[in-house]
C-alpha cells in the first residue's frame, strides 16, 4: 500500500495564523521523532478541511501522509493507507459501511509499519462520522504516540466530544478584518464591490468562510456592484446548511418536530433572541408531543442532541446556523404547518380570534394545526401571528402583505415592525411597492438601533429614479391591492440613507442626500419631509457649514410645521443672521411650547434653544426630560443624542461629574447602535470634562478618539471642542505654549478655523495661553482682534459667563496700571453669573499676576480662593496648579493639597515648581517662560535642587517624582 501525499488547498487561509502556527508546532515535533495528536473541532464551513489540507501539504516533502475522509463522495479527496485499513474502499471513495473488524492494537501496528518510511502524518477529515468501533480504534492509536514516536494524528470533527481526552483546537469564526480580506479575494474579478453589499455579505456570513464563498459566488456582478437589488434572504449557503443538518434524520421524530417549532418560532425574532419557551411548550403540546419530553427538552436540552439551550424564558440553538439548517432541511409542508400552528397559538394568546371561516385540518406532525384563509379581518390579528402566517406563505400574497404593513405600527417595537415590513415586502408582487416596504423596514431597523440591518434592507430597494416610478392613477385596493398610487420608496430610501449617514457617515453627504429626499417626500409624506430637512440642518451644523444650515432652515419655512418648530426655525435663523433680539423672542416661545413629554425631538430642540438664549438651567431641564422620554418610549436610535445634549448642557453648567457620567453612557449607547458620529462628539464632551477633572492622559485619549472619528466624517464641531479640551488640559498642566499652538488655527481668521458656533468658546483660553507663553512681537494685534470679536459675540450670544471671560481677556492684555481694575471687573461679573470653575480660573490668573509683580501678600487671597474653587468642582489638576502658585507665594497649601511624603518637601516653593517642570521634560528655557524667570535663575535653582535631593541628573529627578 502506498500512502497518498498530494492534498492541496485552493485558497490561502485568511485569519488562521494562530491555527497554522499550532499545526507547524505539531509537524516540527513529528520531524524530531516525537509523535502527537490534535483534534480540529469546528462547525461546518469554518475551514477545518482546509487546515488539514494545509498541514498535509506542508508535510508531504518530509514524510508520508495518510489522508482519509468520511465526507460525501462529492467532497472526497484522494486517500489510501488508513482508509484501506479501516475498510472505506479505494482511494477517493466514500465510506459506504466502514469495516470494524480491525482491532486497535492491529491498527497501531500497521501504522508503525507505514512510519518506517519516515515521520508519518495521519489526517482524518470528518472523523466524527466514523462508526463507534472505528472511532475507538482511531482514538486508541492517536493516544499511543509519544516521545520517540514517528506518527502524528490530525483529526477534524464537527465538535470536540467525539474524541474526548485528545488535545483539541476549537476554530472560531474569522474576525471582521480576515473575513473582509477573504471576501475581496473571492470577488477579485468583480467590478467594484458596493460597500453596503459588502457589509451585508459579511453580516450574513458571520465569519464563516464557507458561507462567504457560497453567498458571494451566487450573487451576480450587478448585485455585487449595487446596481440591482439583493435577494432576501441571501442565497448560496445551502451546502453549509446541509452540513449543519447532517444527522437530523437520525433523530427521533418528536425531536425533529420540536427543533422545527423552535426554529420557526425564532425566525421573526431579532438575531440571537431565541424563542419563547412557553410558546414552544404550548406548540409542542398542541402538536402531540409528550409533556414529559417537552419539560426535559425545554429546561436543559435533554433529548435534542444538545442543539437547544435554555436561557431564562428563552430557548436558543447552540449554534447560530443550526436554526437555519433545521428550516432548510425540513420539507415545505411541515415547515409551513409549523408556522401556521404558531400563528394560531399567537392569535389565541393575544386574546384575538381569527376569521370565523377558519377550517381545521390535520397536517402530518401537527395534528391540531389550522390554516387560515386570509380575509379582511387579517389586520386585527397580533403582529407576531401575522408574521408567522407570512412565513407560511408559498408566494406573493397582496392581502396578507397589506395586513402586515397596516399592523406594523406603535406600540409594537421598532425591531418587530421592521421584521413585519420585510415580510410584507417579500409577499409583494409589484417592484415599486416591494421597494417601498423594504425601505420602510429599513427605517424601523434604523430606529431600533440596528444600522447594519437597515443598510441590508435598503440594498433590496435597488437604485430608483423618477423614470421607474409608476404614474399616479386611481386604484381599486379591493381588486389590485399591490399597486401603489405613488412610489413612496422614491423618497423614503434616500431619507433612510441620509439619516444613517448623519449618524455614521460623512455629514456633508448626509446633508445633500436629505435635502434631495425632502424634495421627493414633500408631495406625499409631510412628516418625513420635515424630518429630512431637520436632519440636513443638523448635518450642516455638525460640519460647521453655517450657510448650509441656514439654507435647510429656509427650506423648512416652505413646509408647514407646528408652532414650536416654526419658532425654533425662525429663532435660530435670526440669531445666525445677526438679528439677535428677534431670534431670542422666537426661541423663548419655542422653549415655552416644548412641553410634550412624548416628543423627545422637540425637547432636544428646546435644549438647543435654551443654550442659544444662555439659559443653561433650562437647557439641563430640557435635556433631562428628553432623556426620560427616550428611555420611556424610544426610539433606541435617539438615546446617544439625548445623552449627548444633556452632557453638554451639564458641562456648560459646571456639572462636570454628571456630564462625564451621561457622556460615558451615551458612548456605550452609540457603539451599541452603530453611531460613530455620536461617539466622536461624546468623546469630545468627555475630553472637556477630563480637561477640568483630569488626568491629562484621559483628556488626551478622548481628544484623539474624537479627532479620529471627526476627521473622516467632517465633524468640525466635535474637532473644535476636542482641540479646545486638549488645550485647556495643557493650560492646567502649565504648558501654555502647547495650548496656544493648538488653539491658534481655530480662533484666528482664515481657512481652517473652528466651528462657527463654538470657536468663540475657545478664545479666552487662547488669549490666556498666548500671554502666559510669551507673545511673539506681531501677535498682540491678533490677540486684540480676537478679543474684539469675542466682545461682539458675547453681546449677541447671551452667554452668562461671557462678560466675565471678556473682562479677564482684557485684564491679560492690559497694562500694569489697568490690569487690577480689569480683574476686579471680571470677578464682579463672575459673582453675578456663578460657576466655580471659570471664577477660580480668573482668581488663579489674578493671583499669578500679583505674585509676579512681587505683591505676594496680596496674591495669597485670590490664590487661596482659586484653590478652594477648584477643589469644590473637582478640578484636581487645576487645584494642583493653584496649590503650587500658593506655595510660591509663601503660604503652605495645607493638608490635602499635596501627597503625603512629598520628596520635594525640603525645597523652597520656587524650587518645587522648577523641579516639577523639569521632571515633566521641560527645558530651562521652557521653565523660564512658564514661571516668568530668566534661564540663568532657573539654572541656579536647579543646581540647588540637585544638591538638596542628592541627585545628579534630570533623569534621576524624573524617576524620583514619577508616581
């Protein structure tokens, strides 16, 4: 007998570097004369056969390979040696009935004979399919090799139970990156793979290489390029599903019946939701299954071959493809009957009866199932029952589709409505109405917080233009209910595309798409047309496009809206156009009318109006009410925005801890619902909170996250706020030069400046940073120009803290004779406006100014008040800076202001400040600029620091002060 050695893998193995490294270790041991065994366990389609072939190919030049398979004939590969020993027939044949006469000892002896020709690799694919006696012989032989052996065993199985006790490597699905690269390889000859189609294929395949190959291979070039709609559901995974269904026919009839009911029950549920255990119990009982069997099977999966698992009140399949495999394997008659039985039970449990003319009939396996003839009473049925009836339909059914569409309304959850509308689309015969229903299903999926599903549903609508829309005509809905009078999908699909882009794509694209969608929707869908224009305005605002924002608001004026929305539109337009008094009047009316707790979008607009009015307390109240409304009634997709608005209002109110908590919750919600644009804005809010509370590393991390998301999608507002936050953290850490460099591009005139509505907030920080870092000779004019612009903005913006910040900026730029009066003016404004943080910052700057003019006794009062103010609002980094200034003014900061056992305690306050700056990496010149000293004075103090601490270098000082 001559072993077969040629087994080749047709594709490179993507995402399997770790697994290939494990196989290489096994082969390396074999070449050194040490045998071993490894079991590759994975469900069908994950590539265990490809890994076996790769190992065989890697070893074939070093020694003999025995390769056998228990797969069907069409999947068989050449085999000999082990196959013949076990009686599976000649090379390449399928095992009809494996011979079991060979004993384990005889098998081991024969394998040692083959190993005389060199180190022997024994590969057995689908080893779980052998009969029990053959598996036992193989397991005995695999356990035998060890040190000094010349045989290694590599077995592939569907799960790890068939060869318990042997080392087992469980294959996981490919990660997204590897799956994407593999998809590119599989579609290499295609002209452009549409991004939405790509995402849908990857989502459907779930990291299964077999499914990826099957699905991508079944789609046409036009479907792959997004030029024609995708089928629903995607086809091409039949071979993988059939492999998952292997062994179902060997199960008892009652087990197959329960598995079919469980698979049918969860077909309309969200991914991973499972099926209701009580519904399955009732369905099984109605279907004639023994109660004792049902109790065991639905409690711990007993009697289901481990396919079912219980989690609370839900029953799940152990593998995501198992339910689909059960449905794919079942004959259509049984599958349809299962859906009909579930529909009947759901109707009964909903306390609603179906039509009176429902005949009862026996169906094999479901003796009490009933099939309803859909009549005009169908819309009265519960939504879940209608979905089950739709799953049982064998073809287009206009009446049932219309009933599903009519029932898919509140109070049903958006996810359930999306599933119902998708089923309605499948039952529609006309392409226009099918596209409209798929678009409506996509909108509900978006509101449910599932953007990938929304995009996959949109991919079924196809490219639609005015030329493809049916001409408006009178329609008799009783005779032709599947023909629309207009084509709603013509505007609905772009609307959903635009709203998705608003949360997860380039906002400039969202702006243009939503404007186009609004024009298409205006003739027949007034509400969505308004929402599209509001979305376009929001996109322009996020992009810093003031003209685009005003244009969207002007278009909104031509669309009739409610009184509150009209006041908001007119007020925001007037404020941006410089008609401040008129705008404030309209915005106050908008704020007064926003009282409906069931309209979170109106409450969010009220919060924006309150911020524009400078009424920070009202903005916080509106944000709190909007958040409560979203948490109570949804939609889930609006939760990140509600938390973002509230967190920003709390920041403006000085409630930094509350803002941080709400922003963190919002960040989790944004990630859960697939809204990266919201994530970028929330990272900016968290950076602002960290610039007050510290530490600086947290602020830097959030700033980087915000900028990485803001850049590709054009989120100018998020980028402006994040950069401002990082500069403020630099100021707190005593790095004014870095802060000034960050802020200058945002606040100076010219291209690339910051967001039109938020850049002014950063001007006081830039002025402070520029002054503290030492102004360049030509910079004074720019600083004065920026302060003048800030003064003009403060007069219009009604920001309660702006007058104090303006006086502080003028104090920083004033002559020595005028600065005292300017600081006094700023502090008086702070007393009227409130706000611990900004008031403490002004006191800190005033104390620094006094101390640097040798008025140390006078400086201690403002510095002491600044320290207390920073401590009161948890601004720890700023409190440390105030404490350092207070020590430099000759007064110990007191208990609690510095760490216990401070190694610098023996130094003077000035020496402590210089030592800390040097430990942070500052040069003598940078320290001199920061502390308003000469470089020679810094060098003198630093020498004394080294002598006092018994160190000899800056590195030792940094190590001494490291936390």
